[in-house]
C-alpha cells in the first residue's frame, strides 16, 4: 500500500510538504509561513481555482484582526518573488481577478516508497516471527509510555489569545514611541496617558471598557503601580534633552503627589511590598534601590544598560532589556534584586520587557519583527530535562502593533497600547496653517521629485518598496521588491537614475545576513538596482553634475562622517573635517553641502566647496530632515516641534509651521513613532500623516 505524496516537483522547484520546505535545484529557498501554505493549496489542485475565501479560511481565522487583502497580496508577492514569476506573464501562479489564484505549471508528484511486503516463511520460523512481533509490540508500548511521561513532564505551551476588545481610542500623539507606552492596572481600572496641547494627561478606564476619566496626578510619565494598587510612580523629565528624571509618588484614589528621588535615568519601579523602589542612574548603567521615601539609597549592580525594569511576582528577580550594539537592539536579561547573577534570558533580539503571569510561569513581552511590534509569550524557567534556552511563541501578528503588555490581576487578560498605522501623503497650506492631502493622499513617504517636477519617486507605506510615477499618478512602476526596504530616494540631476538606501538588513543577525545598510542606484525606467556601497551608510545625495554622491558613513553621532563617492572611479573620499557630521544634502547649484552635527543634532553645518571649509549655519534644539530649496537659497528643516527655513546668505531663520498635534510616520521610522519631511516642487513642506487608529486593548487569554 502506497503512502501519501509528500514531495511535489514543478520546473526546477521541489516542495517538501511534510516539512514545508521549498528547494530550487536542490538549494533551499528562504520561504516560509503564509506563502508556503498558499503554494501547498495551489499545488493540491493544479489547474483549478483556489478562491480568496478558501485562502482566508485556512490562513486567517475569523478572530484574527488583519487587513486580509493587503496580507494576501504581500504573501503572493513573496511567493512570486521566490519562484521568479511575473503577475502579468505567469509561469506558475495565475491571478483570476476578484476570484483567486490557479497553479498553471506542470506538476509531478513523487510517491512515497511502498510498505514492506512480508513474503511466505517456512513453518519452522513461524514461532520465531510471532515472538519477534510480540517483543516489537512491547517495545512500542514502552516507547508510548516513555513519550507520555516526557509529554507530562515538559512544561505546557504558553497561553493563546482568543479575543481582543478596544477599551478606548484616546490618542498618544507625540508622547512616546509604542515600546514605552505600557499601561498599568490595579485590577479595577487601566491607567494610561495621552497628550493634549503639549500637556500629558493621566487617565483611567474600567477594565471592562467605557468612559475614560482624567485623574489629578503628579507631573511626568507613568512608570509603575504598587502591587496593592495604592500608589502610582511618575518620572518627570528634567535637564538638557530630558536626559534625567525626578521620581514622584501619587496616592490612589486621591491625594497629593510627593517628590521622592531626583536625577535618575529612565527606569524606575516599585519593590514588591511597596516600601522601596528600584531605579537607574548614570545613563541607565547602574541599578539602585531606595526606600519608598527616597532614603537609604544604595547601588546594587552595574551593566551596559538597564532598560524597562519589571519585577517578578515573587519579588526576587528583575528583568530588563540590554542592547547588543549602538541601536535599540535589546535582548532580555535578568538579575536578582540583590544585584547578583545577571544573565541573558532569551536569544531573541528587539525585545521590550513586559509582564509575568500572576503565578510567574509565563512571561509576556513585545518585540519588533522588522515591520511592527508583535506580542510574544514564553514559559518561564528551566528544568533538569530542559537545559536549552526557552523558545517564545508569537501571540499576535498582522498589521497592528502592540506595545509592552500588562496583565490583569487574575491573569485572564493582557492590556496593551496598540496602533495600526495608515499613511496619507500631505502638504502644508499656509493659509489654513495645516497639512492636507497631497497627490490624492496616497500612502507614501520619502517622496522626491525629478528636476523637471514631472515625476516623483516614493516609498510605499507600510511595505517599504520604491516606486516612480508621474505626479498625477499615471505611468506608475515598482522599482524594488521585498525584502528590500527603501529610505531617502533621490533623483539624479538628469532625471534618469534614482539613488536610495536599503535598510532591510539593519538590525538583522540571522546567519548569512549583515547588520548594515546599503546604497543602490536604479534606473527610473526600471531594471535591477546596482549596489554602490555597503556598510553603516545613509542619506545619499547627488552632486549637481550627477557624477558623485555624498553620503553619511558610520553611526549617527561622533563616529559618523561625510564622504563622497565618485561614480566613474568608484572611489570614496572623506569630506575634510566632517567627523561627527551626518545627514548631508548637496545644494542643487553644487556649491554647498549642509549636514547635521553630532548625536544631539542641535547644530547644522554648511560646507563651501570654494573654500573647502565648514561653518555653523544654525544652532537650536533638535534639527532633522534638512532639505534645500530648488534655487539653493534656503535650507528647510524640522526644529523640534516646528518647521523652519534658513537663508544661506544671512543665516536668518524663519518659522514656517508648528507641528504640535501632527502625527507623522515613515517606513522603518514608525518603530520610533517618527516621520519624515520633504519639499514639493514649489518648496512647500510635505510629510506623511498617520491616519490610523490607536488605543488601549484588552486581550483575552486561554491557558492550555
């Protein structure tokens, strides 16, 4: 009797259905998840229609909140990319508009080998055969018993989420990036913060949902709530660049706030009994404990970084994030409350500490996956039979991002801030003093226009692919495909080429992938992008003759510098005295470079090619997104919560627009709740507004 077909061949490809692995000419391809499942469905019925409804039913359950059309299109695009297939002239996957898909290639199924056939035996061996079979049955029974024991001894998998409920839609505009918006609960209410007219408002809402109410509270950011729900902790930003905080305690339900500790770094939490606090100093490199009134302060430990402290239910351990490099590439660490035994918990990167289940057996956290923040859970601790690092499981995925969660007192619900970004290209109108839809309000960012103003290059949001089209939206063409992730495309002076930065490898550490960005050039008429430079690079910008490209090399701050790459000689040279400079922009007339200074970006510098010297163009708070006017007379930039322009000749600055309350975003920067700014062909500020939804969600947990 034959077994089921486990391997399917078509063209140079071979799909092993049992392990979900696609190979091409015996080489394994990096394709998994939904694209593989869709391929299996198509190969199961070659030549027949597989409807969009069938795919949705199998891949996305009814209680999963995703943009199905966008998710399906993304999965099909990845599948076609792996197969080298084209939507317009397919060899394998044919689209039947509004209906579904059909596999049109020739399919060869490889049968499983037949079962062993037992031939006739001499009568003298019958007894021996029966004895062998009996022992085999005994062995199988013993194996089943051992397997059952192992199964019982192994820890059960983490819980799963069975439903979600939006408690409130209060906005978090301009407050903090999503990984820092952890709500708190006392068992009856959920506490969170919003911002209104640059003022932080503390609110609470019943755990069952309803109307949120404001509560008089201490100044600053919500940090923690005591285990008995009797007091909140706040951290008030002070000092230059808000690099230090004062700690306040706020009694609940009412009472006057009280200042208890001054000048800490970012993190602070209550001790288990509410009679003490843990906090950090010296740029979060030192961990301290003090009494609840701030007395008896003592240092417990030092480390590279203590980020996002969370205390275990038994009060014996503190978990925190520690970066692996100069970025926010955190991994999860743990240390005893006595400052002993610091050690790493998980191998996974980009983790933001969250919360334990009440019994301390499960740890919930948020982690960046390259596109959004997903919720994860991992069984806590190790056993003598499990010496390996515990493996976390994803609880939520899709196009909604979730910040670090807090768990209900009974462990049946998680509470988390969540946001689903939607981009709208917008332009500033001075008459109304607001940003409104531009070019149809397409979901695009990093928009740059050709020198004649007839064409535009842009990055689609949230996919991160490079496109070009006429400014009226016609003659649209996609120039890059996933996994390439594009930032800052720039047209060449002759309008024939576009240079851009690929950031898809930044922060990656998988085998065979480099933790670097890359600079490419691609023809405006399409074709394969050409690699120009690789490393820690950003912000390519053309010379006026189109023969050279200036760019930033090295991480933002003291280690960065501005370099110029010659497209003819393929040589790169450093711009004199450009150490500590980044974000260069070449003036359209070719006479100047402008760049941002240092990590705090409180200065802009101007390089004059005629004299080969730098000078300070402007000093202020925090500058970003420097851009030249098309006549090279002005430099436009974001300065804190304003848009300004600076006249190069006089160094005089003029405020153009206030940005208070404006929600902006951009591909790759949305993880930090940041956006971009540029200029239209007539030098009007443009950006991408975030028109998505955000709020506090309750997520139902089911334990296995």
